[in-house]
C-alpha cells in the first residue's frame, strides 16, 4: 500500500496534476466470482508487475484489461 501511494504521489507531484483528475488505485482482498463480476465492469486497467500470477489474471478474466507499467503511467501523465 505504501509503495503504490509513494509511486502515485511522485507521479502527481512531478506532473503537477490536480488530485481531482487523477488515477485511482484500489487494493482489494480476496473476492468471490460474483464480486469480481460486479467489479470487472468498473476496471479501466491494471498495473503490470514484474512477477504476476497469470492463472489468477485469467481466472478473474482480467487478461483483456490494459496493463500499464510504471513507465507507461509516467508517459500518460507527461
């Protein structure tokens, strides 16, 4: 949680972005299939990690979501 907060704060400060129009990151715990189904329609992308659990990504049907690396996020805000 602290690492993501730090990355987002650095991106926002570097680009002098308004907090009202920023990216929202939410960490979530274990969800059942009904909860994932309800959440999936709200998701706009995911942060790509160096080590990812591909089976879980497929299980929650998130493989179609755009995956953004930290570098990609930095480019989006510049």
